[in-house]
C-alpha cells in the first residue's frame, strides 16, 4: 500500500538514561507502595507492612541504592479467563527489605 503511513512508524521511541536515582527516591517508592496496596489493605501482610511502612521503604531504598536488594519468591497459579494461562506474582511478603 503505497502512500499510506504505517501506524508503527508514527511511534517515536524516546530513550531515558540515568533513571535509577529517580526510581529509588523515597517519594517514588512511597507512590509505588500506595499503588501496590490497592485492593489488598485487608490482607495481613499488607497490614503488617503498613505498621512500619516508613522503615520498610527506607530499608528498601538503602538496599536498592547499595545494589543488595533481592526480590522475594514468586507464586504461580493458573487463571482461565479469558483463556487458560500461567501467572507468576510476587508474594506479599516482599523482598529482602521486608523479610528482615
């Protein structure tokens, strides 16, 4: 099809560099925590995290900045809607900063 513009060519890719300092700010970690807890506030691990969320986020930030953070285990399960597929999700126990 000559003369037509592909919708894929209209997408301009933008490069971002040096985002790690922005990602690891306390403010950004706090916003991520707020998003992650949506719909889960009644679950025990989330409630436990909320009791000391500031110290948990500061520990997480320290581990991220020192490159020592290790994510926690994942759990896998099968869902059937809209089709059968395997989903792997992080446990609510969190990574090394939340495990003590």
